[in-house]
C-alpha cells in the first residue's frame, strides 16, 4: 500500500451547492469574489494615486470578459485535446468544466484594460501599478477554488499538510500512472495562495515606502509571480507539455522572471528612449506569457 500522510488536509466534501434546480460551483463563486475584490482594491489605489477611480468600472466591463476569453482560449491551445471537455461544438468553451489559464487571462485582461485607459486619456502605467497587488489577491482567492475542485496539487507527499485527493480526481488529473496509488499530495494551490498574498503585501509596502516609477510595481508583479511559478512547475504532476525533460511552463516562468526584472530596471531609468523600450518589452512580455502560459484542468 502506498504511504499516506498521518496528518493531512482532507478532501472537500462538496464542490458547490444547489439552489433549486441550479448548481453553484464554489470554484466559480470564488472567481467572482476575487474579481470583485480586485476591482475594489484597484479603485482605492487609483484614487490614492490621484487618478479617476470610477474608470476602473469601465475597465472591468471590458477586461474581465477579455480575461476569461483569453484564459480559456490559451487553455484550449496549450492543453492536450483529450483533456479539453467535449460537448458537441461548444466543449472548448465550457469553462464551467474547468480549464482557465491564469497567465492567458491576465495577459488578455491587461492588454484590453490598457486600451481602455489609453482611450480615456489616463496614464496606463499608473493603473498597472494600482492593479498589481489587486491581481495577486484575486489569484489567491481563485486558488481556494482549486481546493474545492481538487485541482492544482503537486507530487505525492507524506508531509503533515499534505492534501488528500479522491481517486476520481486523481484519475481525471492526467497524472503519471505511478502516482495514482498515492492519496496525499503537495498542496500546490495553498503554496501559491500564501505566496500571492505575501507578494501583494510586499508590493503595497514598496509602493508606500520606496520611490518606484510606474510601472515598476507591475514589472515586479510579473517577475515575482513568474519566479514563484518556476518552483511550482517543479512539483506539479498534472498533464503538461514537456521540453528538454521539464514542463514547458518552467521555461515560460523563467522567461517571465528575467523579462520582468529587465522591465523593472528599464522602467526606473529616465529618458524617452528607455521609456519606449520599456513599453515595447511590456507588450511583448504580455503576449509571450499569453501564448505560452500553462494549462491544466482548472486555473493553471
């Protein structure tokens, strides 16, 4: 019999609840809560920066749908086709069956949001810095949904905080066959939740105690989150494309970390040419993260 953690985080008893004939997934509700909190936090930070906070609502109307579309499209593009839900022609669009890419969603949402800010005649970089901690908080709340859907777990583990995964969820995760005999695993979702909240706090502190030119905080958001994902990609065992023996997302995260750090350095230097170079790097980075970001059932 496979070893099992003596103390562990139990599997969730349910993944949602019924209201009459309707079934509400905790996964979806937590996404809604995360988006609402991100809007609230961004409005407060935009107001503190002297910008128009109500513009955040207009941005959200465009950026949230764009983010969902981007998250789902890149899940479909980067996921083995046998994992994509199949329900006639609309299977690839069935987000209620899992399958959203965090990086694809962030990239698409930020690009569309930047377009709306530019149309309003406001400084895009100021809004990006205001949104950076808010995005991390939203991502952290979304990771709680991974617990209820038993997704985003890592290698088998007997640690006291290991996560129990039901056999049905193990069979549906696309993990290596050798790992199916285990029942407790690294709680990757919990690690990322803690990192997201901690890094959000660091960015807020830096914004208040250090003179950082926009979009320096957003660049640090990209670099920090990508840096964390380097670690996460070494412990995840869900289905993935591989390159040189490592998960493809490992290399995407590595590229995001380096590019984010370069972007931060450039954004802190003065001069029009440097500013233009920073803007070009930013757009290219967002497109690369969208095109190469991760996959898996649920948000990756």
